[in-house]
């Protein structure tokens, strides 16, 4: 699956998450939304299937005619279509690359400018109560606290070595407010928000052309802040939520700005955060749990129904024929395939014309077996090349149109190519060793026949 297909598939999930966020925001914890954004990000960035089969989707695809398997094969083990230079497609790739580089440079510039300011920060005094308090909150990473006169509100940065950066003008005597601030920043560190934001930045670089990806990044950052607000309210108790809301408003007035790779108080709409804090219940209700389960299940169902990143051959595992490689098309079966191609592409389509020619040859053979059409094994697709495993080269190599004479030497090359293809399919979990052996045994049988045949 190419980048555009991945972007379109993920867009459906993003729109679902936006709708859920709009209508069920008050009932569902923000950590649930984090899971939804993670699944959408995975669909955007990871081309391998996640393994969420959806029976309805697979049964639907099973009813579709296997047109590609019946396309006529040219020389060799692979058939290529459109493999030559494609000016339009290359131009799109150049435009995408320019956009990706521009977004990368912009994000890198913001990060470098911010880190330049952060490096001037000094460590908090050892005698302060803050390091001791944070030590109690520590998980597997040591948290460093620094003080800077370059910022106006607290923030957190760093993935492996997290740092809480506090403004120099902080009111150190106000211990209650300080604990609220530290609870919020410690929650960012526990939730790995710095890593999440890095992943969101990467998705924006790769899918810069998709406005929904930018919307996802913005809303996901808001949900990180709201999830941390929830963590603070749980930690300090509901009776302190008004104090916490007042503190947010005060810090918002001092906000320094937004940076894509840091987490802090000033990165969500203040109205949304204050309302969320004041309206949020301390404990999740049964209704909220049921809503969360229903939402996640429906989301995963749609995730599984969307096209996966790579063409899946898992359904071939239990098929001893390797998807038809040891089966032949009857005239009636191939006639239906040709008719479907004509309806879909038009009678003058080159593939339709070639298939019509092969159909006439199959009819003329009249069951003698001198001309046969083997059913295809599997199909894989790239951005500009469509390749199909050629079953004819296994079953009837003498029928394959070749640019070179069929000899024992050329057929050994074919066997090496087929073995490599099957090994890759086995490594990916698509085929079995028994299926590979059956194919290679048949090719060994063909090779023996070629070697024993008299030289013309």
C-alpha cells in the first residue's frame, strides 16, 4: 500500500475519533482517546497488517471475482505492469518529498531554537523539597528539575532523560500550587507524552498533505493535556479542583508559546481544560465504562475493515493448491473473468484484449491440454509496479512467453527466483513449508524433463 492509501485509510479512523471526541468527551477518560489516536497513527505509519480480521470484510472480498489472477503473464516469473518511468507519478513524489523536507526543517528549527534556550537552564538546588517529592513519583526514568529565566510557564521535555523546566520567577513559597504543577508535569512523563509528540511530528512530516493528520496531532496534544489534568485531580482529590483550575488560568496568562516537542500547561484551549476539570467526575461511571468499550470495539472493527498496509496472503496457509497454482481455469470460468474485466475496464482495454485472445486459444484447445490457463497464486502491488506470481512457469514452463530459449540453465534461474519468492512469503507467515516443497518438487520434475529432452 502506498502512502496515499495509508493516509486515506487512516483518515476514516481520524474522523471517527473526532466524532467520538465531540459527542462523548465528558463520559470517557482521555486515556481511551489516546488509544484511538495510537491506532490511527499506526494505520498512518505502519504498512504491515495489525491482525484484526473482520469476517464481514473478508467474506465480501471473497465474493469479488479474482480478475488479477487471470491476467496474461509475460516472460519470466514476474509480470510487470506500468513499470516504466511515470512522469506524473514521479512529479508527485518530488512534490511530496519537497513538502516533507520543508516540514522537517521547520520542526527541526523550532526544536533547535527551544533546546538552545533550555540548555541555559540551571539545576534546582539540592536542598529543595522538590527533588525529594519527585523521587516518590519516579518510575524507571530519573527526573531532572531545572530553572530557566527564558520561559514563563512550566514545561516538560526529553524522552529518555526527562526534564521538568520551571520558570525562574516561580513562587516557591506556594507549596500547594507547586505540587499541582509537579503532578501535572510528572503525569506527562509517566504517559510518555514526549515520545507521543515525536511520533505525531513524524506522521505530520510523512502526511503533510493531509489536513486530517494535522488535526489529529492538534487534538491528540489536547488530549494529552486533559489526561494529565485528570491525573492531577485524581491525585489531589476533587476538593482541590477549583484551586487547580485557578492555577491553570493564572499560568495561561503567562504562556510563553507552543513547542511541538514539549509538554506544558499552555498547550490546550483553556476553556476546554477548565470545564473538563470542573465537570469531570473523580471515578468513572458504569455508563462511561460501557461507552468506552463500545467505542473502542467499534473503532477496532473499522480498523480491521480498512485496507491493510500490505497484501495479505494469510488465507493461503490452509490452501494446498497455493491459491490455484495446481488448478486450471475451465472455459466457463475464464469467460466470466474476461466478461468482468470488459465491464470494469472496457472492451478495448489491453488486458481485456489479451485475455480475450487467451480465451479463444483455450476454447480452441477443446480440452486437449495443449493450451491451458493456470489460476494465479497471489498478487502484490507497489506504487508503480504490479507483480504477480506466475503459476504457469511452475506447471507448464513451455507455455510461458520468453525472451530467451527455455533451457535447463534458464529454468534453473526461474527456480531460484521462485524459491526466493516463496521463502519471502514463508518468512512473512503467508505460506507453509509444505506448499513450498510441493512447488519446488514440481519444478524439479520439469527440470528433469528439460534436461532429458533432445536438443533442437
